[in-house]
C-alpha cells in the first residue's frame, strides 16, 4: 500500500462484483481500502484478489452501519472516492425481510454518506440494479424510463438513488454515478475468484454451474410460456469483468464531472434461459439436464439494456460474449466446487 497514492474506499469488496472490481482497480493503479462484514462473502476472496493483482488490499473488517469503523476506514488512506457495493441482494428474501433490507441497504448507505461528509469525500459510485425499472414498458431500457420496482430489494435501490440525487442537488460539488447492473455472470479468467452463493442459488447461472459440477441434479426452468422467442425468460447477461471495468471508467467520469447520473451497465443483448443453457453446454462440453416448471412469482418476461449512455459518458462497453462468460464461470466452479470454503 503506497500511502501517498489516492485511494478508493470499496464497501462490500469481498463480494462477487466487488472482488472483481478490486482486481481491476489495483490493475489500474489505485490503492484500495475494503470495508466488508463478510455477511455474504469470505476473507479468502480478498486473499485471492491480492494473489491475482500482486498488490495489497487494505482491510477494515466490519459493518458500514458502524460510524467509528467507517471513520477508521476513511483515515486509512487518502480516499478520493467511494464505490458502494455493500448490500443484501436476494429478491425473494427481501419480500420476507423488508426491514432488514431497508436497514442494511438504505440505513447503511445513509451511514456511509455521513462518513463521506465527515471526510470531505464527494465522489461516489453506487451499485444500483435494473430491478429499479420493474416491468419494462418498452425495450431496450433507457435510463429515463419509469422506475417502479416490484420488490423491497429493488425499492431499496430506488430509495438510495433518490437520496443520492437529492444530495447532488444540495451540494453542487458532489459527483455520483449510479450504475444499474443487469445480470452479471461468469468469473475472472484466472478461476481464482467468482460467484459463491451461500445456499441454493437464487440466480440462473450459479445454478447451472452447480448442476454441471454435479452438486444439483437438474435445473428447473421457470416457465416456457413467456412471450419470448423460445418461451423462456430473456435477460441481459454481462461478464462480471466487463462490469468491473465499467466501475473504473465510472470513477474517472466522477473525477471530471459533478451531479447525479444513472447509467445502465449491460450488453444491450438479451439471452433466453434455454439459449444460456445451450451456450454453457457448448462452451464447457458439460450437460445441463433441466425440467420445465411453473413461472417464479415476481419474474418478468424480458429485460435488456440500452447501453448507449455508458458508451457516450464513460467510453465503456461490454466486450465479452456469453460463451466467454460460460467458459470463465465454469473454470471458477471446476476449480472451486465448494466456493471459497
Ligand atoms: P455480494 O453479496 O456478493 O456482495 C455484497 C458484499 O457486501 C458482501 O461481501 C457482503 O458481505 C457485504 N455486505 C453486505 N452488507 C454489508 C454491511 N452492512 N456492511 C459491510 N459489508 C456488507 O453481492 P454482489 O453480487 O457482489 O453485488 C454487489 C452489489 O451489486 C450489491 O449492491 C447488489 O445489490 C448489486 N447488484 C448485484 C447484481 C447481481 O446479480 N449480482 C445485480 C445488480 C446489482
Ligand atoms: C434469470 C432468468 C428466471 C433461476 C436477479 C435479481 C436482480 C439482480 C440479478 C440484484 C429468469 C430464470 C432463474 C432458475 C430459471 N440481482 N431462472 N431457473 O431474476 O433476472 O435478476 O438477479 O440486483 O435484482 O432480480 O436473475 O438469474 O434469478 O433469473 O429458469 O433456477 O433465469 O426465471 O428468467 P433475474 P435470475
């Protein structure tokens, strides 16, 4: 850690997207300070990040709702900006535990923003989500489309966006990029870091890799009667490394601009469940047995991004295709059948 280089404070840096972003921040020459309570991750992920990057990650282990812990983190290095990943993210769980989701995701963000104010830090990159759009009225989704989240998780993301927008309106020196991720999948090509769901995966791709490695018997495809080209759900899958690189460009953008801007981070292309299964089998030569079952409640038929604003503002676009996402995700799963544990 070179204490003279400006540093980035990364909350939730041990998580799936955060760990991949730490790798790219270190590669880009930033120093990083990671605050994580490991509620949905492992310190092993940070050790792997250091192994890939060949550089140290300064750790301040704990909860972003702990005021003194945050002040310690901001004092650990000359922080020039924050990337805020720390959140609970399971849609179904958020329906059962809304208070925990608002406390963690909104309460945590408020604590973090107070700490930013105490430290005089005014550049902020926020992990938002395409779930803020709810049911798309038109596709592809552009950032100016209506925001109507369907679940408490998506609502916490929207509330945080509204808070950040209001903060920028009250302080013209603030700069916030709210990155609306679509469906990140895959893993770093080294196979050393990747997605490590705690229980039965809620999301499609980690379920596929667990079927492929024999941990799950078969994939349940949630509905084949959707109004899509093959009847199964269509999503905008984006390689997690492309997503991580998007954060580096967003930091540079925040350094030369002020105000609040929401930005879609997606590929602009939709892939159906069965198309992803086929791509995975072709990329890995591993069969993925599946059965068609009923629709999952709260699901939508189709969702994919218009990624034009990211290209215009950040000069960023996703470059890795679905096959590469599958191959890289499988390499991680094969090398880590039980994740980081
Ligand atoms: P993740 O659960 O792997 O990572 C989140 C990290 O934050 C974990 O390491 C967890 O321990 C930490 N954390 C949570 N609450 C904390 C708290 N109060 N204090 C300190 N640390 C805390 O999730 P992810 O997939 O890496 O997602 C990162 C961000 O991106 C989240 O904000 C999520 O909502 C958002 N997002 C994710 C997806 C996706 O599909 N993965 C899609 C859209 C948006
Ligand atoms: C993708 C498609 C399912 C699992 C969620 C969150 C979103 C974001 C990304 C945080 C859908 C189908 C899935 C399975 C299946 N996370 N599917 N069998 O629902 O688009 O988005 O993760 O921000 O907020 O909502 O992703 O991977 O759960 O589902 O058929 O076992 O795969 O119906 O069509 P989703 P997903």
